[in-house]
């Protein structure tokens, strides 16, 4: 799948591009079928909310689950990522953010690239993230809120939070980047200034929708107080010429060391996903 010139220009201007209902209900059902096994694994790749029970995120499923491995190579995601970055790409990071009904906590205002730059040494923001809606995202279940055009400000220099939250005291230091009280949050005054100039948007849509966004786009999401889950899979692609300089600080599931360029699967891989679901 190729983006049009207008779509690319929109992404360059606004820092995001929303494509509703790109994946079929059958494909999404296959991805959902993998979640119970992934979320039940007691592994560092699984991050819990502060209650110590609810799954907040799971990292690296594309490495050992064939369904998610196929997803990061799906032409509907990979080909647009190549266009937006302007280069061959590899899967830098893959995560599933669960934000479950009544218990999913917030993600504070932040930019993604500052983590990848400071923690992993990625030189430039020649990256893009694709959020795949595994559930309907609506106004009630904590949609991603974006400040359009805020990526143009570059990396906003903020001080890191000094310590991990108490609920994660026994966890590795890198967990501080993955909790509700995140390590590098954009100050409220800065968010207010950017929002006054550019407004706010919250892309909402059905399962199977795709949201591409720039790594310097300022964004956040509120807690999910609704009875509706909001599970989103996020694939971050990086240029093969933009490799992390100190990728040994964090585990592979946060900063991949597999720099092989990804090759696309067919643009309409329904049969492929059906085969994987039945395997």
C-alpha cells in the first residue's frame, strides 16, 4: 500500500496520519486470540499497572508470536512507514498497550523520541510509530490525544524524573520509562502553549484502524474509566541508517538489535493471517 502525496504532506504538517478500518475483523480477532497467553506470562516484557495486577503493556510479541511477526511486515503498515521515513526500516520496538476497562492508567504528556535518544542513543528522529486499534477507540476509553504540529518543535528538553514510582521499587531502572509516572514528561505549561497554538485531536475509530505518528509529536492519554477495553498494538520503525549508539542499556524488547531491513508481506494478507491463526 502506498500513501498519496496529500497523505504524506498531511503527516509532515500535522505529525500524524489516521487511516480508519484498514485491517479486517477476522485479522483483529486473530490478534486478540494471542493476548491471553501473552498477558499471562510472568516476564520482564509484561508491565503491570500500579495495582500490581492489571496488565499495562507487553513488549516484543512480534519476536515470538507469528501473528504479530506478520503484522510488523504487513504492507499496509510497512510500505507507508518506508515512505514517511524515506529509507529501508527495521522494527525498533513493538508493544501492546492494554488500557483495560475501569483500570487502565494514564500516559502523561510526552514525546517518544527523547526516550530513544537518551536511553538508547538513537541519533535522529528518522522513525515512525503505527498504532493498530485492536479495540474500538472512542471518547470514553482513553483515546490517544495529540497536539497537531508539535513535532516541529523538535525534542523538548525536560529533566528526567529522579526515581522510580514506589510501586516499581523492585523493578529494573528502565521500567521508569514505561509507567504512568513516566520519566520524561512534557511540562503542563508547554502543553498548554502548544495546544493554544495548534489545538488537540483524539483520533477515534473502529478496530483495525491505523494511526501513524511522528516520534516528536506531543501526546498523552487519560485513564480508562469506561467499561470498554482500549487495546492498541504499536510498531515503531527506524531507518536502517539511524541505529542506536548504546543499545546495550535496555533489553532487546525495548531497543531491538535486529537491524535487518523488513520485507513486506502482501498488501491484503487475509489468507496469510487465517493460516497463522489456524496453525
